[in-house]
């Protein structure tokens, strides 16, 4: 058990294990993504009121769900790096931020595209949409703050504190549609009680949510590998790896 | 746990709790202002300001939509089944606007309690189903929320 955690702190071990996970997870994810998109966008029935425009749900909802979950990953990695001074947690935190920002951006853009035909407007300052925009700024803030420091340790500390402070936004985003009157509708997938989305539409949606989690994991591992190589560029294991690849 | 790490753990917990408390206080101070719209019941109670731009949201009352023959003018009533707010509007309505559906109108409330809207948005609910399912529910005497008619 403890030896696993000690190995987790070793850059070459982490680099290698991330590579071997990616070797099967990445192709599986890409196939699942293609299957989910074809299923959701072509083979499910249109909605009784929105027609075909509702299909954007198969990108919008998974992106938004994983954008929120990814923030917890980033904040927890930040906390681990603050408390235990684990460099690999710092690498994970830094790797999360641009992925989370991209997912949040996708959720905002697809929501806007759906909002025009459904609500009649591209944008409205309601609680859900505004708090989601704040999430985008938090992610971008972490990216920018990290780059603002020359010293990696100071950068990691500052970013960890920023991610922890921003964590309060996640339950606010999640509950915003229940706490306040908003234009955005409440969740259709319910953990308690029956979901208000027909099962024939729900299954491809759940499929896409799981796929987006896998996609996030793939991007995270790839980002971490790149970051490890950059940080450890002068160490023997990276030099050896580079020499092997050249040969 | 090592005492230094324990101290840092407490620091992390403090940061999370402190920022949550700060956010909670801000939201408490802004509680009314975060709402996108007033429900008709609050307008009836006089909570919505007259003569200032506001939004009112609710269901479009069945049978209340009256369209003009000559122009884009339309009049309808928003309800939350406790109170009604009459709305007049001139412009293009979103596709999903309809009787018995949610809508949010932004405009100015006049002295007679009529909302002179400059924008009307359709509010979509959380129900998603194929047309056949909606039709089957209709046939069996339930509405799309599963309530008996």
C-alpha cells in the first residue's frame, strides 16, 4: 500500500505507468466517443418540443459535468501538494487547469448555441450561466497564475490556494438552478427519484458522460507526461528515454 | 501524521471553510438579486418595482395569448397559479413559446400592473421525451409531467 504511494512520487515510474494506461484507455475512449456521438446525434428520437436541437445535450451535459468534477480533481491535487509537498500532485493540478477550461468553454458555447433556438437568446445573466462563467475564469486564473511565477514551488502553492478558494463555486453551480429562479432548467438526471428524461435518450447521455470522464483522464495523463518530461529534462531517465527514441 | 503536515492540513481546511463562509455571506446579502426574474405572486405582493426594468417569469396561461392581426403585437398572461401578470409585447416570439409553457418576459411594469415587455424568452423545463412518448402520455390522460389531467 505505502510502496504504491512512494512509487507515485517517482517521475519515471509515473511517466511509464501513465503511458501504459494511455496505450489502451485512449483508443477505447476514442471508439466510445465515436459510438456515443453517432448514437446520440443520429439514432435517438427527436424531442417532443425541441425537435432535433436538443441533441446538443450529448456534448453540453457531459462537458459541464466533467468540468465540475475536474475542478475537484484539481483542488484535491492542490491540497495534496500543499500538505504533503508531493511534486506529482502539483504536476496533476497544473495539468487539470487547461482541460477544465476547455470543457467549461465547450459547455458555455454549446449552451449558447442551444439557447438561441430554445430560449430566444444567446446569453442571459442567470445564476447557472454566470457561475459557469466564473468557473471558466477560475480555470484560466490557475493557468495564468502558474505562468506568472518563475519559481515552480511558489507557483504551485499560489495555484493550490486559488483552486481551494474556488472550490466553493462548484456546489453553487450545481445547486444554482434549485436555489434561485433561473432561465436554465433544473437537472433532468436525478440521483433520487425518477429522471425526467426518457430512457431512450438517457442511455446515450450516460454513455457520453462516462466517455467524457475517460477523455478527461486521457488528457490529464497526456498533459502530466508532457509536464514531467519538461520538468525532468535534465535528469538521466529523460535523457535515456530521448536517446532510446532517437535510436 | 507529522505535526507540520497536520498543521498544513488544518490550514487547507481553514481556507476551504473560510472561502465557503465568505461566499455564503455574499450570497445571503445578494439573495434577491441573484434571481433572474420575479414570479407573478411576488409581483402581486408589490415586491417588484414599478417603472423600472424587471423580468417576470412563469407559465403562459392557457387561452390567454391574443395576437394582433395587423402587427407583431401580442398580449398574454403569465401565471404561477397563485397570481397573474398581464404582459404586452411587440416582436418575434421564440419558437418554444406557447400556452401552458414557461416564459420569462423582461420589461417595465406600469401603474395598472401590466408588464410592457421588450424581450420574451421561452423557458424550457427538464422534461425530455420522444414525440411518440408524449403522444402516448397524452392519450392515456396524463400531461408530460406525469400528472393526471
